[in-house]
C-alpha cells in the first residue's frame, strides 16, 4: 500500500520552499471564530501559499465572509448547497481548488500554533515522509495527486 501511495504522489523535493494550500471549511455562521482560525494561519512562520475558505452553503453566505488581509491569496468558495452533515464534500471542494504542492486542513473552530506548518514539514523532510494526517505520520488521504497535511 505504501508503494502504491508513493507512486501516486510522485517525487517530492522538501528542500524547495513548500507551497502549502490551507483549506478551511466553514458554515459561515460564526465570523469571529473563522477570523481567529484564519489569523492563526496567517501568523505561521512558514507562510502558506494560499488559503481556501469553503463555505458549506450558497454563494450569498460566501459573499458575506471578509477574510483578514495577509501575505497570501485568500479565496472564499461556496459549496453551492448545504452538505447535510457530510463534511467531506466541503473539504473535497477546497482540495480540488488547491494549487499548492501540499494541502493542509484547518477547521474554522481551531487555531494553529505559529510553527505548526514549519515543524510538520521539517519532521516529514527528516524521515522522508511524503504524507501525514494530523499528528499521525504515515496516514494518507489522496486528493487529486496532492499531499494532505
């Protein structure tokens, strides 16, 4: 299984500046909570390549979201219809729009420590890991040939 996943993901050079797309699914009902999550991404010591906020709902709800300014592109997308309790639909929409080499997910009610991305990518580089999921190194979730953090 590991060989199959490694072949699907292809060669990764972690010595280059990593381009991390951060996907933040939200219902858009708690703007202060979303703002706090986005600011924790923008405060990373390794800045993300882009942030993709995916709203579980329609375009009108997505249009009401005003992300904070930052050093990277922040896109706000609408799922188009409620996911009806299927969070994978929201995450997959963001993953499909991601342009980075890596994809990281952050729920809108969570925050990251400032070194989260840098430390996680360094740990992966140190043992040649090509993918990880949360704190468990070695678990993969394929996403259109991108790696998921």
